[in-house]
């Protein structure tokens, strides 16, 4: 029997690394790789919701060129904005 939380993590990893552009893959995938091991239910749910958003919007929020919605504000968005998890 599989662990539902691990299944969700696995799905999120795939979706994070298969966005359609290299830039988005690095942003979402790098963020996932750096932080997923410490996520709880709420943090994974936040990331899953982020994966539903348009890449262009998320990248604008991370770069600070567009205000992000209240629902995404907080510690995880702050970490996403640092971009220090992107290894090129």
C-alpha cells in the first residue's frame, strides 16, 4: 500500500520539472528539490496550488514584477523569491 503523501510529492516533483520551458523547470523543480523534504500537508498543498497557476504569473511573483495573490504570500513565497535554489 502506498503512502498518499508520498504519492502527492512524487506527482508534484514530476509537474515541477515538466513545465514546458527550461526557466520554469528550474524555478519550480529547483524549489521542489530544495524544500520538499521538510514540507508538511499545508506546505505541499500550497505548492500543489502554485503548480496550477500560469508559469508566467508565478515567475513574475518570484521576480517581484507583479504582486502575488494573498493566498500565496508567506514564508514559502519568500523562499521562492530568493531564487538561490536554482542551480544552473
